[in-house]
C-alpha cells in the first residue's frame, strides 16, 4: 500500500521514523512518501529494496542520523534543504523537510504565512499526483488540518497520529477531527477521557517515546565512553536543550549561556561542562553567536547526540515539548524553561486551558518538575533550581519517583509497532 505521511517538526520526525519502521515491518510492499526530516529519510533509505521485513525495533536519533548520512549522498536531504521543485519521482521519498515550515506561535506563523500557504498548495497537488491509499498526519495542526479537509473531500483515507492538542487550546478544531479524520491515534493516557467526552473514537497503544528511550544506544553506553567518543574530558556536565526551531534557539540561548556562566563561576561547579544538544536540521550558525572565547572552555555543542547528552547529564535545562518527556524517561532531573514572542505569550495565556506546558507534568497532573516561563525564565532562577536538583538528594529522589509514575502511566513497550499494525488493519477493512 501507499502511505503519505506528514510530520512538520522535529518531534514528528522522531515519531514518524519509528512509525515508518513499524509499517515496513508489517507491509513488505509499503511505498512511503513523506514530509519530515533526516530521521524519516534514514528509515526510508534503510528499507528500500528490502525483500523481507526486520523486527520493528524503535529507531534512535543517532541510528537514523547515521543512516541518513550513509545511505543518501544528496546534500539537500542530509542538510535539510529540499528543492522547491520536488516531484513525485523524487528518489528519496522526502517531499519537504520540516525545517522549511516548523513554526510555533501566533506572530511567528503570521510572519511566514505566505510560504506556509504555498506549501499547503504544493502538498495538495503532490497528494493528488501520487494517489496514496492513506494520508497519515502527525501533530502539526495548523498545516495538517488543511490537508485533512482536502484529503477527506478528495476521497482519501485520513489517519491522525499524535493527536493535535485540542485539549490545550482551540477546542473548536474538534469539529474538524470528527468531520475529516477517519481514525485518530492518541499517545497520552489523559487524552482518553477527553476524547471519550467529545464522542471521538480513537486507538491508544501507548507512547512510542518509551521504546525510543529504552532502545536508545545511550542506555548501554557509559558516560566515560560517551565523553571519550566526542573528545570531551570525562566529568560531570549539565545538559542544555534550547528547542528545535530557530526562534526558540534565538530566545533561549542567551539565557542558557548566562546560566552556564553563573554556574561555572561557582567553585563547586568550576569543573562542570555544559553541553548543548544541537537540534536536528539546525546548524552551528544557529548557535555560534552565543559561543564565545569566554565560555568556550566549558560550553560545548554536539549535534546528533541529544539522547546521550540527556542520559548522562547530572541535570538538564530543557525547552519544553517532547524533549522534557524524553528527559523524564531517561531519569535525568530537569527544569523546563520556555520563552516566546511577547505577543504570542499574551495571546497564549488567554486561550490555553491547561495548567502545565510540559507533557510529563500533564501526565501526572501535578508539578513533577518546575516550569519557568517567559520572564520567570532567567539565569538566576535556573541556577537556583539546578543547584537544588544536584545538591538536594531528597529533592532529586522525589523527582525520580515522579518519573517512575510518568513511565508507568504511559504504558508498555511496542507502541510504534502496534500503531502501524492497527493502521494497516484499518486500511484492510
């Protein structure tokens, strides 16, 4: 069968890559065309010309990044640049890289509205030309709801995977879910009662991030091995994740580097390193403005190493999103920091209905780890919180206990494989 998958950001690329592997394992004749990133491209390249499926183990960030580089020599895929004239006979299956359209916020979306609308138009034309058996949408609601309406009206099956967060804001989109989506697939336990109350049928198989973490090479690698592999002096370090979008990076990096400087100035932390996890599809140019001769001895940036950085850190400062849940599953104490455009923040405060911005906190419905948002997200606040997480053993143990509950609530393993199997079953009805 032919599958057209649309993922519009880094987290969608991760989930999409693992879903693709599950599909390839279940459907040996699967033909997949997609909007995504290097992780999805890596899986696509790995499974081409495969006569028999492999077991649908979950693909790690590092594995798929390596596959993308090894299996595809075309710079436009590896670097995340997709030609405007991409067509149906494109040999790698990648239509658009999420880097071209990954925008979050109200003001930010308006600034790129023209390009986004062009991408919508192109996507509709591409779907019609390729004529898939199903269109699979992964989160990214601003774009994907437009495609859902088009695809449904054009007679294509529409599956929505990683449900749009209508429970957080813009609940009016529920009507579109009911009208244009044939089957909804959800990944959080708290979504079940919500969608039940709205009369929307769904399929829940657990959260794929559990497998992504448990099967990560980082779980079997020691910190010493990781530091040696990356030319770093062995010793404790703090992870810093600034987000995956360019706008997030530009707002968080000044705070993170100031935080690192203040921590480094403390005698008990002078030997600590501060490792920045370079976001997928971003380059050094997005970060180098804040990497100076003054902080070069203790602030380092690594690309394609997000999971081992999280896994081996003493603690982490995380821009919210999937990364905060990933950090919880790896068992690394964290604080979430998030800054956005002031106008976007003002609007968001008035329409967002949830108590927390972090998935882990939403899952247990309490503050398992602190969130510093907008003006509260400053270097001094981050220093105080990270110090407490490192120095206060009782506080650290309490957070790890919260993590255990988060993991328990997310369910067991094999979510990506089970979802792929369920999708294929739905298509055969």
